[in-house]
C-alpha cells in the first residue's frame, strides 16, 4: 500500500523536497507513484494540508 495525495493538496512542494526516493510528481495536484513509494511516511508527516495518507 503506497501513500496517496487527496484533492486537499495545495501543490506547495513540501512533499517533493522530502521524498527520499523521488516518488512524487508535480502537477495541478501532486501524485505519488505506487511502484516507487517505499511507504516511509515522511511526505505525510510534512504535508501542511494533511492531504497525504496510506491508500
């Protein structure tokens, strides 16, 4: 189970800077590649809008 980003994403970029494996892609709403995500939870810990959770 990888982490996912909900519609609450404000596209601030904080999660991208913290992802050690480069699983997060930019866009209008950011997304996490489930094939790359190692489920460390760092992105969810730093997300200011609480938009990231386990799938």
